[in-house]
């Protein structure tokens, strides 16, 4: 039996980049809710679009696979400034107001 080719040959590339976008969000400790709220989701859409068009996919993959305790900042990432503006703050802001 032969393996059936996907109808859309770029499926694996697009899927891989979407996964790496989420991995970058997780690795940088970005607050996903804050990211989604910016401009009613438009910024989130643009983050994914930038990842799809990024020319640093190999560098990104290598950076994400590194297990360094103090990783080098991913200056290659076109979304870095957006991600840095949404870094999750330790603790809950509502809880901080109660104290």
C-alpha cells in the first residue's frame, strides 16, 4: 500500500510552524489571554502570519530544542516584541489587589 500524499503539500510545514509558535509562547511564558486580547485577536492572527512567513524556521527550531537554563534571547523571532509585551507576571493580578 502506498502512502497517500496530502492534498495540500505545505500542510506539514504550516502545521509545524503553528506548533512552534505555541512552543515559543510557552517557552517565553507569554500570557496567551493577554496576547489574544490585543486588538481583539488581530495581533494574535498577525503573530501566526509572521511565523508562517519567517525565514528563521531552522534557527527557531534549534532554539526551541535547546535545554539551556539561561537561553539566549530569541532576537531572530519577528514576534519577540509582541511576546515580550505579554510576558506572564508571576501571581494573579486579582490576588495581588487583595493583599
